[in-house]
């Protein structure tokens, strides 16, 4: 025999919470629409080099990021070279030029149709930032600097009057603890 739930078996606070949710939903439905910008998984690579090999070197060179071997230099094979605005395949993250172009577009859109707020939901930097690129620089500092640069560019595109809510993504949060264990040894 199947049990039947009655109103008396539902805890009062669950009933009140459901009623509050329904009232909020009705109020929200009658409000004017809002515009929201949602930016996610940008994976910006501050060490990206146009012309660098896209496979194995992650579109970076030894000169831009010392953790890569000297064999990571520009390639003469155009089909394997990193393009100025990224690569559809390969091991490359987002080049700064593509990110800057997106921010310029958002600034232009914001001028004509301002957003109510911006959601910037993680994975700000490329996954390879878990190892420092230069001597005297920690991977953690590198990651935090990359997140700070990304947030500053979002703020610049939307102005100080629009709230920006940021949340770390799995790559942003996960790379910091692994930095010590994956850093190249000297």
C-alpha cells in the first residue's frame, strides 16, 4: 500500500519556504527584464606567442615562458603555428588579443545597452599556469595576477557602476595547490 502525504505531514517550514519561493517568483516575473553578461572559461594565456607551435608547446615559447624547452620556438609550418586570435585545435589557451577584442566588444555593447551586472564564473587562466614561467616568480602569484588582470579588464569594459561577481573555476582554484608538486625542477 502506498503512503499518502497530507498537509499535516509536511513540515511547516518547508511549506513556508515554498510559499516564499512562489511569491518571489511571481514578483520576479512581473519585474522588468534585466540584462546580464555571463563570462566563463576564458582560459587566458598571458604567455601566448603568435607563431609558436600549438602542439606540445601550448602556443608558448621558451622566451615567453622559461618552463618550456628551447625547442619551443617559432615554427615555419604555418598549419602548426599559433594564430593571432587562437587556434581551433591543439593545446593552446586564449591569446590576450582575443580576450582584449572580446572586452572591446563588451564595452561597445555596454555603451548602447548597459548590463545590470556581470557574472565572471571562473577558469580565468590557462591550466598550465600551475608551474611558474620565470625565475623568482611563484605559480600562485602568476595565477592571482592573471585573475586580477582579467577582472580589471571586465571592470574597464563595464564601468564601476555595474557589479561584477566572480567565482573561481576548477582550473583557477585547482592549480594553486598543485603548483608545488608540478613545478619544473631546476
